[in-house]
């Protein structure tokens, strides 16, 4: 009863009820009635790489949902602002569902891109190249891409103290910057340093070493992704005439450095490559496209397309895994 009385009193205060029997309109201003939604977040859903709008996509963001219009736009509405980042899931027919986070308040609209499951995208190739799905299909890895520019340090003496042939050094200086730029879709640069001494492991540095060990029956060994790492080339094993490392092997190892795994077939990252005298190597169109998709995702994104919590603050820091490349010819 008390609540009812108080409510009536409030209503009277707002609407000006009383004993005015003159029939005139009340003099107080009409109160502003709060709308149901007071917090909004506008955004767009686009297709990864092409940037085309995705119409009819569903955005589920913690406890609110919205659907995109023909231009891919949506607006999330809520009575009050959420107290933490929104857990966002975007799904649409013919696209991989993406799970990500949205921080707020924000100065710009929220734009979420999702991957179209159609040519040129191939999920099984993507899983092989980006998640080690060819060699380890039951344990797909997170994206392990770089998040900064790299310095490649070429050690000019091999593990026996013998100097590296000038021709090999010159070719590596030519190929590594091109290969790193292509594998990272032009996002990051590789600069080169050379020297005879060992260098400690530091962030941003890729140490390139050379061996002539006859027991090392592979073209090379390398770390996969992760803002620092190393490559060890076996000289004279996957060479090309007087050039003791095949240029294609150089591109293959830089592909590992950039965060990519072995695939099967006529690709630079083919697991069973045996060197060869490729004069002007370049990553193939499927490798280029899928590498670009991977670099459109944050470090730590997991299969099929789930960004890690706090991805906007994560950096590639953990020790990268190691792969061994190319067998006996
Ligand atoms: Zn390899």
C-alpha cells in the first residue's frame, strides 16, 4: 500500500495532478520518458579480405543479438552499458562463424570480418598451412603469426668455423626480405644483419645458421612463427650447382619463420620438397591467399575462427615449435 501511495505521489509530481478544476492544461513540462534501450553499439560485418558487406549475419554479443542489413550494418542495443568486453559471435550462411571480443566504449564502429567458405578459401588447405593440419590433424595449432618487423641475422661462418660462400650470402640477402614480406602479406619488413659471432635470442631476431654436418640429413630446420626464432640450413645438401642452398629452400624456411606449416602438393611449403633449382621462387596463389587470411587474424586465433580472450593485448611471446625440412635426395 505504501508503495502504491508513493507511486501515485510521483505520478502526480510528474504529470501535475491536483485540484485544478479549471480544465486548463497543466503548466508543467511533459517529462521525458526514458527509452528502453539507452546503450547502443553500431557496427558492420564484412567478408575477410574482400571487405564486402555480409547481409543477414547474426551477431550475438553477450546477452544481446542483432542482424545485419543489406549493407552489413547492425546496431546492438541494451538498457545499460555492459560492464566488460562483449563476447561476440558472428555467424552467417556460407561463412565460418567467428568468435571474438568487442571492447567499449569505442570511438569507431565495431567491424567484424568473417571468412567466406568458398573459392579461393579452402578450409582443409588453411588448416594444413596455418594450423599444422597436414602433419598433426588431431592437434590443430593456434595462429602463430608475427606481430612486428623482423631482423634476420646471417652468421657468416658455419658450425665448423668455415666461411659461408659469398654467393650463398648474397642470395640469402636478396631472397629473405622478399620472402618475409610475401609471407606476412606485406605487413612486416625483414632487415638483415651479418656477422661471425653468435647472437643471443631476443625478440624480433631470427638467427640464421649453417651446417655441413653429414649426419644432418635434411635441407634445413626452423622454428615456426612467433616474433623470434632461428633457421639452420644444411649447406651442400639441398643446393643448386655452385649455389649451396636452393632459393626455394630459402623461401620455404622463411615461410616457417612467418608461422606456416607443411602442406602436400606443388607448393613452396610442400613437406616432401627436395630442393631444386628454382630460379625465381615465389609463394603460390593458394599459399598467398591463405597466409593473408591468417595475417588478418590475431596471434592465438584457434580453429575454426576463434580469437583468444584479450587478443588485442596479446603478443607472440612463447617459444615457437621446430620443424625439420626436406629429406635425402
Ligand atoms: Zn619445412
